[in-house]
C-alpha cells in the first residue's frame, strides 16, 4: 500500500482541531492516530504537526499541559479553539452543501474508472450508496432512533464484509 502524495491544504489543521476537541493529545499521539485511521497511508511528520500545534497555542486555540509520566507534552482545547473548530465545520459544511451533488459522480468516476474492469460494476452501487446517505443527511430531523440504529447496523455489516475482503487481499499480497 502506497503512502499519500499530498493532502488538501488545511486538512491537517482541521483533523488536529477535531482530535484535540475530543481529548488532550501529544503531537506523537496525533500523528500515530492519523496513521492508524488512514490504514498507514498518511503519517504527518513532526515538521507538520509541531509547528501547527505551536500556531494553535499562539492563537489561544489550545493550551499545554505539563509533561505526564510518559514524558509527553499534551495539548488540550480551549473555548477559543472550540469556537474556531465550529467555524471550520460550518465552512466545510457550506462547501460540501455546494458540491455534494458531484459526490456520487466523483466516487464512481474516480474510484472505478474505465480502465478498471474488475470494479466497473461497483460504480453504480457506490454512487447509489453516497446519494442515499446524502438524502438521509438532508432529512435528519425526520430520522427516528430506530432508523438511525438500522443505518448504523447496515453500515457496520457492510464495512465488516469489505474489511474482510481487504484483509484477505493484504494477506495474499504478503505471500
């Protein structure tokens, strides 16, 4: 599996803000969690993480906590950081709202291009999945607790099946 070549500008800042909003973390922990969540495809360098953490600290979005027993300095969120993250989420939602009509087409066109015969038939169901999920997101006020649980169960089952296939492929590539 290859490493990522580039990540959209501002994405690391958003991800770090989101992570710190959930719990205090060190730069090392942030990089490791990103690597884990991306299946090893992206591990931001310390040269990316630490200047960003210094910038957030300077802006008042985070505060430092004393080094713990493990010797790591952790950063935690401030009220200003929360306000900034909310603004970033709002901007991201506005962008997605303007562009979401393209998602099904992009998912099908980018992931299952004409040169990939093996997954050509997956284009249509992948596009339907994205379109349907977006339709659900537009009707969240009408979503019952039962519907939400059914959605989570369905997505979990689908993810688990796909993860088994991906693991089998990784195992086959190791031999």
